[in-house]
C-alpha cells in the first residue's frame, strides 16, 4: 500500500514540474504577442505621421526626412520605403496634386525567450494617400 502511495507522490511532483514548464512557455508567448502588438501600433502611428507630412507637403524631401528623424528620436530606428505613382520632379522628390503616395515602415525584431537561438521577425505597416500640393 505504501509503495503505490509513494509512486503517486512522485507522479504528482512530475506533473507539477511539467505544468510549471508549460505555464512559463505560455507566459513567454503572451509577453511576445503583447510586444508585437505594441510594436505594430507604434509602427502604424509612425506611418500615419510620415504619410501626413508627405501628402500635406506633396514632397518626400527635407521636411519628410526631418519628420522621419524626429520620429526615430522619439521611438526607435526603423526602415522607410516610399512608392509614388508618378513623380512631378524626381530630383526634388515632389509629387503632383492627386498622385498616390505610399509609405511603408518596417522594423526587424526577434522572438525573445527562446533560449540560445533567436527567430527573426519583420513587422511592417503600410499606408497610402494622395498628394495635397499643386506644383507649377
């Protein structure tokens, strides 16, 4: 009778250890999901701000670069790519009234809490708008 009781205590301890490992893994997953959602919200805000500057000025020149630098100082380093339907003047980086401007902001990050290795993940946000500036 004592042998079965002792074996059940050992099983309970083993089950407790397995449950604790699973709880820790779930906690790591929840923290990673929260950090990715938070990063996505920040990237959406950055993209909206950059698109607003680009569409209002009708340019991807100095004011756009200044806004990008201010946002990098406020948040973190990120990559920006811009696509324009048609340039008014490509050397000046100006876009004519009503032309589509698309801004994509990306940030490379990694899945944390996986031990000695990391899993790279790229999070991005894309917004499009129309130029609001008429160039003569």
